[in-house]
C-alpha cells in the first residue's frame, strides 16, 4: 500500500506566478522609493530657495540682527567671509560684519542667483548658489560684487540653521 503525500513539488506555472508576483512587488517598491525621493528633492529645493531668499533679504536690511535667526550660535563655528578672512562664532561674525561692512554702507542689496544646488543627507544639507551684492557706501561710492556662496545647514527642531558658510569672490580678471 502507498500513502499519498500530495504534490510536494509546486508545478512550473505556480513557480512562474510566484516569480511574477515577487517581481511586480519589487518594481512597485522601487517606483515608490524613486517617487518619494524625487518628491523630497523638490520639497528641499523649494524650502532652501525660500531660506536663501529670506537670508538675502535679511542681510539687505543693513543690520546684522536681521539675519541672526539663520545662524547657530555656539562658539567655535567658522564662517568664512570675503573680508576679513574668518569668524569663529556667530557673535564674532555679527559684530565684525556690522562694524567693518554694514556700518559704512548707506544701502546694500544681496540677491541670490537662479543656480541654487541643494544636497541633503538627513538632518544636514549644503547649498551652493551664486550671489550678487550691490553696496552704496556712505561716501557715495557704489560697488558691485559677484559672490560664490556655500552654506552648511543643520535641522534643529523645525528650523534649518547655518553651522558653516563660505562666501568668496572670484579674483580680478577671472
């Protein structure tokens, strides 16, 4: 007498059906991931475009208090500027830029270019964008300066703050 154990080996069509389901599930997961990533990138681009525009408007007030909200405040953070070379805290940056630049200006206007690049890794993001500065000094002179800007941002709570930035200007003739 032989005992019937049933069909222990799935037939070929059942294996292909299972493979098709797994392939469809993986493809769906990949499409979802790619779509979510693209949506996050678009959201980051819009967020940082607004931040950069607000940052420029704040510096254009001519008062270093206005852009303070964009900066982390702990000591030891480095901010590179066109002159002088570096500041080592927000307080140092605030006081130095106010005295050396803003107090001597009748008006300034800082504008960001269109070529904003945003790269984000979790709670850290870095931005690069060309900027243009127009300054009219109290002695009546006007200066037009093209700048390169890089900002390193950290998400703290609901806000993004600068933990490092680098402003530079191309050398004359370049």
